[in-house]
């Protein structure tokens, strides 16, 4: 599908974009991959990595600026929406700015994609959008709803929107593994709660889920990757086996366990070999066979959370992943 196409990635200088670009260039032969972001220094650094490939282009802009989006989307076939204000405390202390990027930015992108004739849009979501307890999660839930509704908002236009949702991305900038690795020589690692669990997904798996969404989507689906869980205490022991673990308490806006599908979503959620699909209830889309395909309805009151997961990552598996990704952990 992406062969010969022009793809734009908002927030493309982040961890996801730095993985999506080389993987997509390797697997497909796109006409252009456009990195749309507002940080010129990150673009400069990223451009040096791909200086020999004319298919990779860079476009300074902000999703808050609709006019700039209209210019950037000219001739674009597919969009991956990765731009977000995502640090939980930052969002709590700067709520207006979080809403401008995560909600108003989503509205701008939806309008611009419809008007410029983009074929398909996949927006990245987060576990925090399921039963949100912090502002970041609330804005991402609003964003998810906007992208789902965008399929009817587009009217006679052919633009289609879907969402992919996953939890803790191993090794991404600001996540727990690079944080623990940066302070492990101090001999003490802070643990918010010894019961805490997290989903574990690699950036590569996240990219593959986006590819699958582009290929499978009819519009309005929320794709949730099946991934293993791990206790944060076990994770810490792998990163720094000799360090003392200091229990510091759960921070404001933080959950004990990650959740990606709530009991309220179970009535319109279907299971597939490698993922779940949450279908929208609007317009009776949750009963459309072209969206359900070969899926199996999940049980009533089904919840997909990191503590109730039937897949668990072992310390040996995590150690193997760390050994294989030393040079990339926290690099983006």
C-alpha cells in the first residue's frame, strides 16, 4: 500500500518517527516520507541520518497551525499522527498547552486531511486514554473520539481515520528503562509501588501495528496490540540487579496498572491472533461485518490491563532485548 505513496508523520522526530522511517524505507518503496515537526534542531539531527536518501523530507510546522498543515499535506496520501504533549506532569501544569496540541491539533489535522484528499490517517494513542485519570489521558481520549468521528465528518470525501493504542514503549525517550539505566550507578532506583505493572512493547512492534492498521482499516477502528506485561520491580532488578529499590509512592496522575481496553469497551471489542479491535458505537459501525472481518467478540466485562494479562515478559527476555538495543535505548 505504501509503495510509491507520500507519507507524512506529525511529530516525526520523536522515538516513533526515528523507527518508522528506516523500517518503512526498508520494507516499502515510498515516494516520500515527510517529517512534520516544530523542533528544528531535532530535524537537523535526524536529517543527517538520512542525508543519502532523497525520499526523506523535512517540514517545520505545528499541528496547532492549520494553515501550515494545509501546505504540508499537499499531495500526501497517508498520515501518521504522532505529535503530542505527552509528559503527564507537564500536561497537568500546562493544561491549556496540552489541550491546544492534543485536542485542537487533532481537529486541525482532521480538517486538513479531509480537505487535501489524504487517503488514510492513523493516529497514535496511549493506554492512558482508557479510563483516563490525568489530563494527558483525557486529551488523548478526546483525540481518539475525534479521529473516530472524523470518518462521518468527512462526508462524501474518501479520507478514513483509525487509531492505534499501546502501552509502555521499551527504550523510548522518557520511559522507564532508559531512566533506570541513567541512574543505576547511583545504587538506588525509585519504585513508585512494588505492585506496579506495565505493558511492554518495542518501537518496531508499534510501527508494525501502524502498518497493519493502514492495510486493514475501514475507518473508526482502535487497534490494540497484544503485548506482554512485566512488574516494574522485576524490570528494575534486570537493569540494576545490585541496586537498592526505594519505594517512593505513586505520583499524581499515575496508575498502578496500565489499561488499554475497559469493561465499557468490551461490548464492541473483537479479538484477533495478534491484536484487539475496538469498534465505534456511532452509526452502528460496531456491527459492520467489513470492520469485524474474522474477529471474535470478547467476553462481557473483558478488561485488557497489565495486571490481568495472560502474557508476561521474563527477566531473561528483557535482558536479551536490552543487550540487543543498547545503542538505541533513550536515543531519540
